[in-house]
C-alpha cells in the first residue's frame, strides 16, 4: 500500500492526520506490515510499521530513492465542468499521466465559480488528485491550480501546444513539454480561440466523434503518452 507523507526521510518517521486514519481505520494495518511512502515530489521509501498510537503510526523507513517520471511533461488547460464530471476528469487525467492541470473559467462553461470560492474548490481538486495518485501508483503528485486563460497562457513554458478541435486532423506530435487546451461543453468563444492562436496552439483532432468535455482531454493525454513518452 502507498501513503503520501511530508518530510520523507530515512529512519523513524511518525505519520499522523488523514494518512494515519487511512492506515489504521481503512487498511487496518498491524505492526510489522510493510508500506510504501512517497512525498509527492518524486521520492519513495519502503517502510515497516514499528508501533501505533491513537494519534500516530510510527514506521522505520529504508533508504530513500528518487523516481523520475517519464517525459514529456504533460499539462492540461481544463475548463470548469459541471458536477461530478469535473472530479471524474481530474481522476482520469491523473491515471493516464497528466503532470499538471490548470483549471480555467471558460466563458461557455455551465459552471461559474466566484473568486471567493476558488481556494476551497482548488483544495477539493487537490484531494481528488491525491486520491487518484495513490490509487494509480503515482510517485509524484500532479499539480492542480486555477487561472484565467490569459494568465495561464502567459505563464506557459516553451514547448508543444495543442488545441483540442474535433474539426482538426490528428497530425504529428512532438515535444518534451506538452500543453493541451481543452474546451467546455459549449466550446471555445472566438476571443478564447484568438488567444490560443496567438499563443501558438495548433489544432489536434481525436477522431470524428464529438467527445464530452471530461472525456476529450483524458483521451488526448493518453494518446500523447503513448506516442511521446521516452523510455
């Protein structure tokens, strides 16, 4: 079993909070059980439970190793999506290998989010990402943040940039850093398309079918991982 911890180090380590609850109440671990610890930043250590208290699980951690995730780095500009479909999209993006998700408020998104509620919503998204990372065996936690489209585009590093467009051809894909821009249920507005065009995004088609807002970016990341991941 895998547990995310902060301050991962060799030797004795105390695990508290939600992860302690997960180990004791959900997984019902016992003294002597082996577990795998990761810090979400690419470090991993095997450990053995040595004792348990009401508030903490104490483990002995073996030497730490660094795990480098395969390239390319894949970033998704994901619009706000209605209801549980947003959580579904985040979960599946983690599973297929997205490294970073930038949630943006598309003009035609059904969901609108007040600025005052954004920190709470992003915290919820981070929880979804962490749970999906644990389930799928990720060592590094994908980044999830909220940004207006113009700010997200301004902050992009150099790399390949693709706009998901059902009218576009599949085309060739390349790059060590890839950004995918995905649209909302109602599609991009002309202003948004102009911003993406100015930022150098090329159209990328995923086939003749019209895909839902939570499905298209997941398929795109899986396709890019299959095509470009260096082994």
